[in-house]
C-alpha cells in the first residue's frame, strides 16, 4: 500500500522538469491525529474537472521529492486547491507531511487527470456517491460544482468511515442548501462504533440488503441511477460486481456508462 491514500491508476514517479512548481501550504485542518486537509494557492493556469487528481511532491532537502497523486477536494472555480490525506505510519510521503504546516513548501504538478468525472456517466435522474475514508475528497469537489447540481435531480452521498471523528466535511455537507432542501441525502456510515444517525455496516452489505436505498428513500436502478464509488479498492471491486449484476456498466472508450470508480492506494 502507498504511504497515503492515492488513486492507484497513477505512477508514483514525479512529473517531468518544468511540469511542476513549488507553493506554500496556506492552511492545514486536523480532523483527527492522522486525518487532515490542507490548501495551497491554485497555480495560474491550473484547471481541473471535479474527480481529477494531481501529483503532490515533498522534498526533505535531499533534492529527491516523494510524489503521490491526490484528488482535488476544492471546487473547480475556487482560487485554492484543497486535499484530504490520511497519514499512514512509516509511509514515505506521510512521514514527510506529518510535520508540515502552513507556510511550508509543497510541490504541485501543473496537470490534472482522472476518470471519476461526470462525463463518464450517461444522463440520469439520481447521482449516488459512495465513498470510504479519504475517498470523500473528489465527491466534496463535485458538490462544490454547480454543474453537478444542474445535472441531477437527486443526489445521495454515503461516506463510510471507521469512527465518527473520521467523518471529514460532515458539517459542511450538512450545511449545503441541497441537504437542507432535501435534494441531497447525506448518509454517514460508521463501522467500528455506534453513532446515532449513522448506518453501521459496510457499503456493499448495506446496498445488497437494501438498507442504503431505504435510508436514502430511493431505489438504485440502471434506468435512473448513476453511481460513483471512491476509496478502498476492495469496496470498489465489490460494488462494481454488485452493480454489474444489476446491469450497470462503466464508461468505455468515450461511451458514457452508469457507474464510475476510483480506487485508492
Ligand atoms: N483511519 C485511521 O484512523 C487510520 C489510522 C492509521 C492508519 N490508517 C491507515 O490508512 C488507510 C486508510 O484508512 P481509512 O480508515 O481511511 O480507510 P479504511 O480502512 O478503508 O476504512 C474506511 C471505511 O471503509 C470500510 N471498508 C474497509 N474495507 C472495506 C471493504 N472491503 N468493503 C467495504 N468497506 C470497507 C471500513 O469498514 P471497516 O471498519 O469494517 O473496516 C471503514 O468504514 C488504512 O490502510 C489504514 O490502515 C488509518
């Protein structure tokens, strides 16, 4: 496993010379001792689509930066880039990031990439966003983008974490106008303790049992539902199989589908 949650589709090599720049970290938020978000200024000309990731690099003075890909959490029109990271003991990038704070330097690739984007999905009525751990990041970016709200009538965001404290962005999501007016149903899922108001089993089981759909007050069917899954690779594998059995297909060669995935680490 990589040092931190990373989309596994990307090589861990750094970008070529001239394809990255150094910026100062603007702010760091500690959700738990091992879970944090940070912001950097958006480099001039840096454009991305929600769901994309870019490589970040940390140099410890040896001139050999360690690079890892991270999904953007910020919205596409924000003047900052935001990322969410879980620190893994002994991880090369994690150990370098652990002591970093606002004002410290980080390297950022000038390009962004990725397939967990709305263009991978055929038009539909309901958008389901299923995340585990830091897989919430690209979905927060999607929710910060007006296009997402214009593209679907109903949205469901289910976030599976071990403990309640790991529910990063919970308050921001609960405060969204779309949550308050009922267009977005936010479903926290906490698997290693009991938290009032949260579901308490892994997402594939909740889906297979219909508990997820009952909690959202919506069915999941291929005619009207579009599903994005991001996080633990086993979770993405299991959800892909369960959804495929109900007729869902991923986008292929420019033909949009009904489901899209990003595996982390
Ligand atoms: N979060 C922490 O406090 C912490 C601390 C130190 C290191 N780390 C490391 O960082 C990495 C990421 O940790 P994380 O807590 O963000 O992610 P995680 O271990 O993947 O857990 C996040 C959520 O995904 C669920 N999950 C795990 N495997 C699944 C599967 N096969 N199918 C469906 N759901 C599944 C977990 O349920 P279960 O609870 O049932 O597993 C939990 O609800 C891990 O390798 C971990 O060892 C995390």
